[in-house]
C-alpha cells in the first residue's frame, strides 16, 4: 500500500513538473524571469513633420509644397526593470536623427545657360537629438516568445540642427551644410506607441523587434520662429537584451 501511495505521489509530481499549470505571477517562467535587463537597440525611421502657422511666408510655402519624408534613425542603450511578469518599465539614452527633405526643386527658369546657376536643388533638414524615454511595456504573451504593447514619454534634447543643400548643375553636384539652432527649442517632449516581440535566444539573451510610431508633443521651434513644427516618424526597433 505504501509503495502504491509513493508511486502515485511521484506520478502527480511528474505531471505537475512537465505539464505545469498557469505559473505564479512572480515565479520564473520558461523565459527565465529576471527583474533587470540591459538592451542595445537601433531603429531605421521614416521621418516627417507637421507645420502649424497662421502666417504664410516663402519658407512655409516652400515647405508645404516640396517637403517629403526622409530616412533617419534612432539608436542607443536601454535599462529595463520588470517588477512582475506582465509589466516592465524602461529608460535609456538614445541618439536620434530626424527631419524632412525636399523634392528636387527646378531652377532652370532662372537661367537656361550652363553656368553657375544649378538646374535644380534639394534641401534636407536634420534634427539631431539625445532622447531619454520613460516607457511601459504590457505583455500579452509570456514565455520564450513574448508579445507586448508599449507606450512612452520621451525628453528630447537638441544637439544640432543642420540644413544640407545639394545643388545639381549640368555636370556636377555641390553640397553645403549649415548649422543653426537659433529658432529651435533646446528641449522638447514626444510620445511613442508600439507593439513588439521578444524571442529568447539563450537563457539570458533575447532578440527584440518593435514597430513604433512617434509624435512630438511640443513644437520643436521656439518663439522666434514664424510657425510651430511637430516631428513624427514610424520605425522598427531591432535589439538584443541581456538579463542581469
């Protein structure tokens, strides 16, 4: 009788070990639950801007008529804190290149001679920032493959504004870059929403892919500008995270 009870106990223990049930919220999962993670991520971004103004100038008219999105990027390091299995918080330090560019603007109507007047030109606006996000992730699926939704508020610290002008002549191209931060705010706020996946590669390392949408909450221009400007972009973060 004692042997039968012992065998039954071992059988039940084996079933619980291999089949399991819903794990406790605070207990380790197959994903090796850790509270602190360090990540390295980069995101190619499709970046543009929105103008708001009551005054039409040559600059705003040109921007509205010819500006198109440009490719930028965001990359940096993340510190993640996960107090419970289905919620985590992130902060970090990121470098971002955002902005817009123009289509080729035809200038041949100015001068049809092959001299010092270009056929056309383009203007690219680069806004370079240090970004410090405060981000929250909510996990829909947990385990070795995790699915989550996210939202964040980010402090944007302007490091440089560059205007790159390319002049296209009949047989050559001339590029000039000027830096001027005068009419741009040194600090700003932006928001981000996203949905992502975490895929475990080893017990301590996992890969992340996270499509995102970002939008300025405050104008990137200051009171000296004749218009308000808000940046927006879509991108997808690719990163590797290490559980500490």
